[in-house]
């Protein structure tokens, strides 16, 4: 029955009623998927059964296992969400519904499509309401990765990359170590097949030798621990086993730390799992049933820590510890709840061995994460709730409130929440969890936006450090502030967290808007004062609202000030509407009428249309746009509008960092102005070729303003020259004339000019 008998056996932790519910879910899934096959040719039902088996190994509750069996029914068959809810309840429907949204995800890359990013965001936010959604998804993804061999190579790599970027880190954050490690190793196999096979081969060569060393070390530690009277007094069971480091972790350490296989100290590892004796009522003090339960929990946790630290002392007395290789995850647990003591020692054989010490409860959490907590319980209304809120899920909800764009949200989750972490302490001793590479600026904005905005310095471990200092695990950090301080734009160069960067950017956007409003206000006020007009009377809010509505179609005076600041509106035109008597004072009277923009004014040669108004905008030298190029304007600070080519890398950065300063722009229809253009003519070198190129330029009746030439490897020559054209069409005519020479391979238009000389074509395009 497609492996269902094995699943039934694994569900022995459920009640009879719950197992009957799972049976009904299997019957529905088998019927819905009947006749469907996987890519491997197996009946499709084998997949949901395998997913349910993984969930059973995690000791998932009955609703979670049912959802695992039914997770593809709505998407792939005629079964509806309403039918699932009627047959199995609201929780099963909610989990399957969350699964269906996740299944819509396709390719994940740096260029996420809006719909894909939005689907992933919905899944992550649904996860904050019910963690079983992502646990079922992880089980689904794990079985898909186990059977990925039947897929084409390009799909293997795409799915593996998506898994490595999102789902393996999610398993890590949820503390489900056994799923995280297997996902990473499977991704490693498909993404880096050569490195995978090489590492497997290298490990197999000395496998028996390492196993002998581990076995001898296990026997030594087992004998020593068994002879310790203090330990045997408090512990009823000691389990000691060898632990092999998973392949992807070894590969990462070798690559990022530039180490050879022999330099990996934790390649050989021993895990010691201690089961303390239960605490009895006579050992604790309590006055009520509630106090008893709390006191019992505290006493049991205290005993766990006591036996772990005591065992650590025994290990260090047996073998010499390596300095700097001790990690205390009991005193400072990982964000996913992982607790253990890690120490690396030199064994009697002379080889380094990592020893991990933990209680049985800590080990169960390390293997199964949130699934081991039995986080789900029924409240009085019958709704699924969690016993405790995981810290990083709170951060997930905070990101959702701070970041509205779906793609930015996914970037923040990947970079801020799913990346490596560093733990630092506040002056009061509270732990702050930040991404690896974080700086005091990230810490300051994590505490509060006001702390970040007024930060002037930082003290780490009693020493003043620069604000770009990279925080290390265990640092004690204090932020120095001043009420008159403001952020620096340089902070954007080293702030790591998306939250800090967003808050810094928000500060400067707000400040720039305030400066622009003040500048527009001052320009209008100065114009009115120079004409001895009643400034206070004319610049009343009601009058300005009327003028803004006439000129811009908006009753917000701020829009009027911004238009004056950017150069889209002239103070004189605003003043004429505010004070019609200015029209009568002109030397050459004109017909009095409000300024309207029903049609663009007469277009001038060389003009560029910005938001429907012709203006003498400046052409950006970084990309040097010419007539015919797609363009966009950028509102500079005090220098009017700068026009860039739409594909200019600088413009792309501005669109990302300051989108509110970018405006639509088009060329004036009557533009016939000569414009500079730099060309890179790539050709096969031979005598007289430069003279022939210049002859073509002369025949086309154009001026050569500058020319340089040089020959590279393989006899390929580059002729850089500057000339003038009247737009893209004119440039095409010139390029076609040049390419009639059989030795000219191509004509590239260069990005721009620098210091009056042509610059190499980093972003050249064919002319």
C-alpha cells in the first residue's frame, strides 16, 4: 500500500481516534491521486505518504500528518478546500491552503518577479500564524530533493538553489537539524557535483582510520564518566556516539576559511547525551500547584545544566582543550532554541575531536526543533495557538510592517533573518541577535530608530570602536548618542541589516523633502518681496491651495513648493496667479490668464519634456544620452533635472535608492541639436586603417573632435573617436557607413566621457 503500513507503525504516538483520522486522509488522498504518476514513474500517492512519514518521524500531531497526506490534493485534483474542512476540520484546511500558496513558487533568484515574491511573503506570514505550514512544506521539499534525480539537470539546479536559499535556512531557524543537514547535502550534490564527489572520495579514503580513532575516544570517555561518582549520582543514562559532520558544512568551511580537509578540527566528533534523574517533590519548595509546576521545571533545568557543565570538566581533565574552540550554547542558546556545549580537544591519539554535551531534552530539540516543543495546544475557543512566540518570528512580523515591497521583504528575510547570526549584549546584559557582519549602526537601529538617528559613537567591551566595526559573538555594546546628531550617508556603505538601511534612507528622504519644501517656499517669498508685495497676505494657505489647484490640479501647497524647487514651476508664474496686478505692471502687457498645462508650450530645440513640461535639463555625462534613447530624469539637489539613459547603471541605483526623485522624461519632437557621442571602433589591425576611418567621417560631413587608437592581443585594434550626431538614427547611418569596411568588426557606442577623454566601454552598446 505504497508504504502506508510503515507510516501506520510510525504513528504509534497518536491516539486511536487520531490514527483513524489519518486513515481517512490516506483514503481520500489515494482516491484523488489514483492514476497519477510522478516523473520517476511511481504512483503519485507514494509522495504524500513519504511526506507524512517524515512528519511522523518529527512526531507531528494528527492534523499535521493529515495535511501532509493531503497537501497536493487541492492543487492537483478536484478536491476543494471546503471538502477538506468539512471532513478534517479548519486546521487541516489552513495548513493545506498555506501549502498550496507555497507550491506556486517557481524560480528564485536575485530578480524575483513580483508575483513570486508575493507568494513567498504570504507563505512566511502564514507561518507566523501556524508553524505547521512550513514544517509540512519542509517535509514536502525534503522528499522532492530525495527524488530529484528523475528531473532534468536545469530543474535540479533551480530547485536546489531555491532550497539552499530559503528552505534549508528555514529548517535551521526552526531548529530541525536533521532536515536542514539533509537538505544542504542534497543541494550540494546537485549544485556542485564535482566538489561533492571529490569530498566524498577524500572522506572515504581514511574513513576506517577515523572510525577507529572515534571508537577509541568513545571507550575512553565512557570509562571515565562511568567512574565519576558525582555524575552517576545525578544521571540515570549516558549515551555516547560518534557524529559525522555533514558534507556541505565541511565544504563551506574549506571554501570560506581556506582550509584543507586535515585542518577541519570538528571533522571527528563525539556526542554525549545525558539523561538526569527526575526531580522529586521533596527537593523543591512550593506553596501551590502552580508554584509546584514552575519550581519543578526550574529544578529540572538547573539539574540539566549542572550535569552538562560537570561533564565538561571531566572531558577537559581527560584531554587538552584547544583555546578558542569552546562554545556555550546553554548559557546563550541559538535563536532556534538549540542548546549544547561544544568543545574541541586533543585526544590521546593526537587528533582534534569535537565533543558535544547536552541533555536528552536538549538533544530532542536540536534534532526536531519546534516540532519537539509540542507548541500546538487547543485554547478555550478550540483555535491552534503556540505556547511561546519565537523571537525571529516576531522580527518577521516587524519586517512585514516596515517593508511594503514584496521583493524587498524577501531580500530582508534572506539577508537579515536567514543568514548567519552574531550575538551581542546590551549594557544591561540583554542578548541582541543580529546578522553576521553587523555593525554598531545595525545594533543602534535594532534598539530604536531614535537611537540610530542620534548615534555619534560606540563602545565595545569598554573600548571606543568605529561605527563600521564588525561585531563579534559575545561583544558588550554601548551606543553613544547626542540629541543634535543626525545620520551620515556613509553609514549606508557598512550598515548590514535591511531595517537599518531602510531607516537611514527614510531619514534622508524626509530631510531632503523638508529642504526642498523650504527652498521652494523661500524662492516664492523672495520673488514677492522683491516686488514689494504683501507676502503674508498672499502666502496664506487658502490662497496657495487655490493656486496649486489651478496650476497642478492639487490643493496641497507642498506640491507647489516642490515644483518650484525642482524647476518644473517658475516663481514668476506662481506670483502672477497669486497677484494678478503683476501682469499689468509688465512693459509689454499680455492677456491675463492662469497658467494651465492643457498642452505643452512651444517646444524648443534641445528641449526635454519632463512630466509634460519642456525644460532645459542637463544631460548626464555618465551615460551621455542622445535623441532617440529612452531616458528618465533625476531631480538633483540644487542643479535642476539631470537626464540619464534608461539603462544607465547609475540611474538603476537611483531608482532603487531614491525612486521619489526620478521623473519621466522624453525628447522634444523638434530636437535637432548636435550631440556628442563617443565610439569604439573594433577592427582588425592593418596599415592605413585609421586614415580610412577618418575619411569615412569626413565623407559623412562630420567633425572628429578627438581620436585615439591602440592595438591589443591578436591584432585587434580599437579606435576611440568623438564626433557629433543628431540622434540615434543619425548614429546608425554613420555606423553603417563605417562597417562597410571589411576590416571593421563592430562599432560600439561608449557609456560617456570622463575628463574630456573617451572611457572604456563598461556599458557599451552596439551602434
